[in-house]
C-alpha cells in the first residue's frame, strides 16, 4: 500500500507545490499519473518513492507495493533500430550465457515484450510498450 498523509512540499525559496495531500493506493491497484507539463506528476512520484522528503506529513510504502517510475526522456536513449532483447543485453550483459538471456526474456515478457516482439526493431514497437520497457 502507498499512503500519503497531509503531505506538504515545496522547494526552498519557492511557493509551496503541494499542500495537505492525502492519497491511498492499495496493493492491487494500477495507477497512471496524467497531466500537463509542470503540474507535479514527477514530484508526486518522487515523494512516494522517497527521493524527495515532504516538508510535513508522511509518505509510506509497505514492502509489497511495486512502484515503477518512467520518465518520458528515457525513450530518447533507445536505439530505434535495435530490439528490446539487444537493449537489455547491452544494459545488463551478465555472463553472456543462454541462462542470462532467458532471465532477460522473462523480464521482457512481464512488460508485454516476450516471444517474437523481443526481436522487433524498437521503432516498430508501440510507444506505450516501449515506455514500459525502458
């Protein structure tokens, strides 16, 4: 479970960005934050995962909650002519053995990039799926 209780946040010398934010997300929920640039989506996520500290209030995550944070700029790091499996091998080379490749394939499958999709050029993989993988 994720819980924010009366969270207040702002950067030093600037106006408060969040005042008395309350939020509860149970472990079975999947949540996407949508909004225009600059409205506080990334700040909220950073408060939840603990990379920012509230000025007051509390942010708690129980050990079972799985939180993934994907910033849009991460897509720019992908090779449009590479495939998801090759990208994973480049970033996580391991021992180069077949066992390591099977582990990488399992991770890709969790994000809808299993089977033949793992060999498609990234430019041909839907944007939403690419975002999940990066």
